[in-house]
C-alpha cells in the first residue's frame, strides 16, 4: 500500500524527532520526504528528483542503488544477517579487517569494529587511556588527559563530546565532560592568533608544542581531524600542520589519534587524508564512507604496540572491556568489502582527483559574489563561508539563519545541500559526473546570489 504525502507528513510530525533540528521550526513546514535513490539523485515521495550534494551526510561513495553493493548485502543476508563477535568470529569481518590493514597507513594492524564515527572515537579514547594505565612505568600511568582542537567535532557520545570544541553543540553538556587541553584551530581565514596566512610560520603548531612541553607527562593522546575539520565549517589545515603534529606527538611520547571518519575513503583525494602528509597515526577512526553509504559500520585501528599492552593472563584483567551488540556485523562488513573492491576496480581515487580539479575551477566565480568571504576545498569537500561584509569579514547574525535560506533556495532547483551555520557545504557523491558537478555548483551559486542579494533588488 502506497501512503499519500499528507499522511506521511502527519505521522512524521506526530512521531519523529529529527537530529540537529529545531522541531518547532520543522513542524511549521511540510518536510521533504525521500522515497528512493538513483545514482547521484534522491527522489521524493512526490516523484521530484534532487542531486545529492551532501552524499547523504557525507557517506555515499558510488551513488544510490549501486547494483554491486546491493547484491553484496543480499548475498550475505542469504547466509546470515548477524552473529556476535563476542566469543565468535565471522567471515566478512575477518576479510574486511585484513583489507583495512592493507589500505590504511603503515603500522595500523589491529581492527576493532563498532557502528558509527562517534563510537569509533569513544573506543579510541578508551584504548589510549587504558594503554597508558597498563604500562609498567608509573610515569606512564599519569597520562590521563587529551589534547584536542577548538571547534573540533568528533561525535556526540560523552567521550567524543569531551574532546569536541563546538560550544553550539556541546556547551549544554559541560558538566558531564572530562577536562583536557584545547589548542587553537588552524582557521586561516579567521586566525584565532591574529596572524596572516603564509606569514605565520604555523604559529598554531607552536601553541601545541608549548602545551606538550609543559604537560606531556599527563597527556595520553592528541586527537585531530586530518586536513579538514568538517563540522566546524570545512576548516582546512595549512600544509605541513598534520606532519608537525605527528612529529610533536612522537617527540613527547603522546599517542596521535586520527579521526578520519569524514575525510577517509577517498573524500580528500587520497584513500585516507593522512597519506597526503605521510603520516601514520597510532590510532585511526573510520566510518561514514566505509560501506559506501549503505549500512552503519565503523572501525578503530591501532598499532601492534598498543594491542600488546592489552595482552595478559585472565587474572590480570587487561582485557579491553568494550563492545557493541552489532560489532562486526556480517552484512555491514560484506558491503564494506564490496565498496572497497569497487573503489579499486573503478580507479575511483583518480576520478575524485579529476573531479576536484573541475570543482576548483568552477568555484572560482564564487569569489566575485558580494557575500562570499572564503572558499575552502580539499578534494570533494567544500565550504563556502558567507559574510555580511566581505571586507570586514563581519558574519551574518545567527538569527538570520542565512545558510538555511540558501539551502531552501537550492532545493527549489533540484539540489540537496546543508549549511554549517554561515558556511554552505558541498560534499558531492564521489562518482558524480562532470555535468552533475557543474550543476551542483551552478545551483549553489545562484542560490547564494539570490538569497544574499535580495535586499539590493
């Protein structure tokens, strides 16, 4: 039985609480309800088609309804849909772990599964903490704190929020969180240190070193989003930043945790962002594009050195006492394997690099819009920061909700995108054609122009 739009709208408003959504505003309008996907397009229940300009929240790799990925799910379900990894193993989780070790940066050779980016980070923090607590050196057991970046976003579980830095999302929960050290975000357009890009000699790194030099005895790890802080507004770290952080962590005996949840699986133009600066972290968190956007699955990878610290006799209680019901779910692992295989067979990374060049060229025209202050891009991750005054960098006030106005305008012309405050985010599906990319950019350009220049008309 096909339900009509009016009935679905009413049920949605009656029963569904949407994430990151002010429900009073949501309930005042009629929602866009997606029924199916076709390649780079989403189709709503009324039959309208929209380009998926955010990869369904940064996860879709090969497009919707990809036959190989769909078949991988069907084939695995025909065998078994789920079996626990507590006390048992399953075939796809073993195969995928081997594959992940092969494609991630050197030195990462143990895989702990979970189901979302936040849980992969929570696991990384607990592993790092417990690693130091199980050292024979009493000084190592003093390491209980973490360094993270201001404006960082690592998910919404309590540990992940504790190393997050976005007050908009996290201030309410401050009394629940553990304390650590915060360092300035490398936000070159609005440098928190008041320096000029290309003339600062990475002054933000010096702040990190100063904290490490003084407090390294109590710091267990530093967590970073390599190259791009996504939810903060697509903030791109300057070249060399990540490499220097790795060197400092090594110097001061601090574990480096790379949160590759948003930037992994080809999004920045390499399989993982760390590759671009030759960095191997001690712990890596992956999720989002891992299954090509088909099922929730995540993993936390560690080095052999870290893994060895958890080995011992039963009586020693060195076990990592953490797990999830669906850890290593066979169906999720099967489609993740298919996703990686299709990436390799289609030479997707090369396609992304070519698409990134096209995107970069197309974005040039945005520089001439009166209310575009900064354009940030790494691979197929783009942030377009809107400002009330281009020359003073005065931001639009929160109450104007300018980003939301722009995405609603884009939707009228067949494009789904999302804002991060005053930043318009473009995260196209990695396999989008040149023509589709150009259309994404064209609609976005016109939407920004229409909304921000209304007062001049």
